[in-house]
């Protein structure tokens, strides 16, 4: 907007000048405050009031604003400077009794050269964003609709109320600075109780329009003092309405919108004067952190900020509690739109918008700030930059095509959207980002970037839980009891998780627990870790949960804590990168007018070692072991590729989220499928949804020469296998115990496998889990020659497990020496720990019998006439071994004595009839 230096000309959207504001000395005395707010019409526009005074109703419990004479204003500033100067930098002067004098000198020194005659107009230049190969993705141009100036009379009262309440509650009373806010900020900052800002609306105008661009965001006291001085000068020269007009027309609201008119149109498709209370309260909260509170990116955070604005409006008596409640209940998400979807045709639109948002945020793009590149948000928005990003648009297009195809196949199962992130684990370069299957589809809220939104990850968070346990000594062979278990919870009720198939599998190794995504072992592992310990590791790996451990409890390992797909993909890259964490990288190079501003160099990356290479390799080995998945998954599943790869799925309750995250040595890919409105799908588990997208994207990339070349790093050929680090040892262990096989054949385990261990955690104890015991052979029905068993004979042995033997069977006893070899059989019994004994008894995997059988008594067979052949004179019956036995009639039968001297002690079964809770999906 072109404004005269004295501020007497109002520029309207159509360029027509407004009325002349009379000199201050000729202005009428402000009217007294009208009656209570309820007597006024709802949200009148400011245009109905004279523009040369502050509307009386805006004052809070005062009839007049404070006098604005130059001397009073200067004295207030001097006092503020004196206190601030003393507290911040002038403590030594205060001790010498020179505090006030120093402040006066400071004022004179810094006021010199300041002027309101020139506004530093925001002059736009086109910023161009490219992919890594120079393909143009987007041109950010001034004619894209980023700013529309409006006059103060076009701004509704509801918006001013919301803005003043959120940004500067004393705006209509202060003299451009808020001494109390300064003191509060100084105290909080110096006392290290956090951080607090103290900038009034007037100070923000001073910074935006009257400080040179190169000085606006320099973190010095000198700049702050000059800003304070300018604020008092602005207060002296302009009315409060003029100050607000400047502020509301220049402040950045995110979503490529400068000024409230552009924000109203960009977010809600309407003019500023049409804004409702719900919309105004949402927009008024954005300037504080426009990138973080942008509702098209971080809707939940934006809603929290909106709630705070409404609370402040109630506090300052601008609205009632009921009006605030009604405004907050309004479904604002259904009416949101994204200006960026309409400004210019984009390629990789979600990625482009994410980059623009991060670059223009108050904190900046972390990648750049870490490199010491400090560019203010305003300078980013002024433009003129050429930004070469890390993505390859071919990978983005392919990812979107594959994701859209799978979502179309799952439409009958109520799936509508998907997101995908692909990155290079060794450097952190983001190679592809898809935030939805169709950016321009409003029916699915396509502008919403699901790749950087918070969703529950289901079981895809479990590798972090198990990695945490491995840092404390657990191994892939550690046996965990998958049994019904009641865990304490914060609400006083027992928490009893179950597996996705509703079954409990008893003793399961960590390898199989993770590979098959069992829930009970995962919860027990988190209990062993400690929730805070696991959360700390997740944070180090790049995953930031939004709440504390008390909020989540043990459900955290089953996906109870929301995470971002981008962050979880980065966390899996730690496993792929030998335990080293590299922050995500989005930008390769930035130039301005052919001058290099920044350049990313992979060789300068300094990764942080989060996990040992050995633990990372073991996790990778488990996640790439298809055999470890077979307790739950079929052998043919989408996690297997034509090359070595590690992957994990995740499914949330009610099938609201379907995840798969996995990696090869050179590429990490995370996939989410679900609905942006958080509605449920129909049986779309992690493998069914995200799994197929992950599989097809991986196979397409590695199977297409140009795409395969896109993920290849310069001078570093792609790897087929994961590098095995030193410090690992392969040991043959018993599968069921995770311990060394026993040399004593009585305790020899039937199932063995080679397992990988970090050297320091390799097992040293020999297993005694299995115990061979000779028991009386079961008497078999006629014609049966092999004892029936309900469990398979252990591989590699001819010894069946307890199988068909029950704990109350008469032959559940130790056969003594009186038993001939053909009257006994050797069975394997199980020395389970206490937590598994009951499960073993229920599943006929019995502990070894401890009681001896009674001495052996040979049974005497019963013969029937049919058993005897026709006798020939002078011959013995061929079926008899004793010729003394009579040749006709029935043999006397001796009933065998019971082999057990007593009935075994009953074992508690705890067979509750209470139905099991609905299982949490394991993915």
C-alpha cells in the first residue's frame, strides 16, 4: 500500500483515498464508553465510528485512553528503557547510580537517525523452487494473491477484538510499549523459567515497516531499543486505527497470505469483513507462529491456538462464554482451503508447501539454521531465491501413482487417502514426499499434508521398543512370555492386551515377537524398558511424542502415541544407517541473483550415533527375516522383496491407520493409508494397505533404471546387502530358551538355530528348559501302533513332547528300573519359569513328573475264541507261548494295578469366563 508519510491518506483496496484525518489538536474528545456489550449489535464494523478517535467501546473498563502527549510518551519510554536497561544490560550502571541517566543517553543515541518518513515496502521477487535435477516445481510470484490491502473500516470488530486479545491486550491503552510486558519478559528470560515476548502490536509495526530489512531480526539489544523508540514515535504520529490497519495489512498469516484480506480469502474463500467469530479467532492466532499454527498443515495445533484466543476474548470481556463455546464447536475444518492450491500449478505440491512454510517460519528451516544460514521470514517471503530441493519429481510422481492405485483398490473398504515419504538414510535427503493422493481433491481434504501430520502408528513403533531393550542387554533370543497378563494402568483398571488373532503363544523369542508383531511381548518389553527411557530413545531417533509417559502408559508401544510419518521414516533410517541419526535434509542449494546462499554437501554431514551398529544390525536382521513373521503372517506377504529389505507394519484400533515403514541399505520408505477425517476403514491392516504401496514402490524404484539411478549417491554404488559390523557373533542356541544347548542329553533341546548377538550379550548359560523323562508307555487301542500326540515331534529328534499326556493321566510319572524297555517311552517335558507354567499345563506342555510310578506289573492279555485257530490233534495253539495254558475257554484276566500311588495336586487354571478385550491390531 502506498501511504503518505503523515498517515492522513487511507488507501482502499480499489485505490480510492479515504477522508482526511484532522490534526490531533482539532480532534473531538472521545465519547464515553457505552453500556454493557450486550446492548450493542453483534460485531459492528469499525466503519460506523469516526476514524479520528478510538471507538469508546473498545476500551476495557475505562472511559478515556491515557493522554498521548509527547512528554508523557517519552517519559514512559525512558522509564521502560531505564528498567529494561538496568535489568538486561545496565546492572552495573544501576549500582553506580547512573541508571536513569544512562537510559536518557540511550534514548538520544538510538533515536538518532530513526524516521517514519519512509516505509520499507515489502517488495516481492519471484522465488523458484526446483527438484534436485533442476525441474521447476513452483514459482512464487507477487501476482499469486499473497496480499490485498483493505481499509480499517472494512475490518470487522470481531477480528480486531480477537487480534488485540491475542497479540496486545493493552493496545488501546499503552503508548506503543507495554512496560509490564517488558518487565515480565525480562524476568522470565533472566530467571530461565522459559521465554516470553514483549512486543506490542505497535512494536511489530515498527519492526515490519520502519526498521531496515537487514536489522529486523538481529538478536541485539540495540535493535530492540530502536524498535521501542520507533513504537513511541508511531504512537505519537498515528491513531490506533491507523496502526492496526498497518498491522493487519502487513502481518504474515501463513498459507502464502500477507494481511488479513489475503488470509481470509486464502483460508476461507471470503473477504475479511465476512469473517465469523470462529474464523476470526482462528486467524488471529496465526501471526504468533504462522507455520506451526497453519491449520492446513497442523490443524490440531491451530485448534489449540484458536481455543486460547477465544479464552482471551472471554477474559477481556469481548465475548461471552457461550459465544466462545459456539465458535469453538463450529466445524472450521470443513471450510478450510489452501491458497497454495490455487496460486500456481505445483509439482510435488505437499513438499513445496512444506518447504515454503518452514523457510518462512520464525524458527526457520532447521537444516539451514544448523548450518548458520540466518535469513528472516520476511526476506524469504520477499523472494528472489532459487531453491534446489532434494526430491526427485519422478519419484514423487511414481509414489503418488502407486498410492492412488492402491487406495482405489481399497475404496470398498472405506480407504480414501495415502501418504509416502522416501529418504536416503545415510544423508537424510528426502527424495519423495506425497501428502495425499490428490492435492486438489477437496472431497478428501487433499491439501492436508498427511506426511507431516500426527497419527497413531500402531505396531510400527515396536522396533524402537525392542531396540531400547537391547541397549539393556536383551537379545534376539530373549524369551518373552506371551500369556494373558494384567498390567496396572493409570485409571485403576487392569490393562490386559491381546494379540491380533486373540491367541497367546506362550514362550516366544524377541525375534519372533517383533517379526510377528505380537502385542503382549511388546508391552512386557516396554515395561522392562521404562516408558520414559523408550520415549527418550525415540526422541533421539527423531520421533517426538506430544505428551508425557503418564498420558500414554504401556499402550505407547502398541501405537498409543501419535507421530509424524516423516519422523518415523527418519527413525527407521537410523537402523538402516548403522545406528547413526541424520536430520532430514530438504534443500541442496539456494542462490539469489546468481550468488550462492547455501549449499548442502553430503560429506559435511555429521551423524549422531544413537544405537550401536550391532543393535541396529540385529533389528534389521529381524525385520528382514520372513521366517520370524510366520506366527501371524503368511509366507507370501508384501514385506518380502526381490532383494534384501527390512520392514514393519502397523495397524491402529478400528483400522483407522495402516502403516508400513521399511528400508534397504540405500532407501527408507514410510507409507500411511487412512482417512483425513480419522474415520475407520474396513479391515485394512498395515500389510493390506501400506504394505502393498511400500512393496510396489520399492520394486518399481529398483526395477526401473532411471528411478534406481535417482536413489544412487554420487560415486557410491547401491548396496545389495546390509553391512554386518564387527562385534557380532553367531551362536547356536535353543529356540525355546534362547540359551546354549546342553551337553547332557537329558536336557538337550530339540529345536536349535543360529542367532546373532553383540559379543557382550552372547549367552553363556546352558539350557535346562527341556527335560527328557521315561514314562510308562500308554496302552493303545487295538490296531494303533504309534502314540497319538497333539504337538509335533520336535525337529531333529525322535522324541515327542508331552503332547497327549495330561497332568492327571495315570502314566504321568517316572518309570523306574522295574519297567522293561518295551514298556516305557521317553517324552520331553518343560521346566518353564513360573509365568509360563500355567500356559504350559493348558497347552499340554507339562513340567517333568516328580513322582515315581509303582513297580511294573506285566498285564495279562484277554483272549477270545476268535483269537484261537482250529486245533489239530497233537499240536499246541500257535498263539500261546505257554503250553500249560488251557486249550479252551477264556483266560483269567489280571486287572493292572494303578501306576500312580495318588492323584496329582490340582493346578490352578484361572479360567475366567470374562470375554477378552478387543485386541489391538498388531499389523
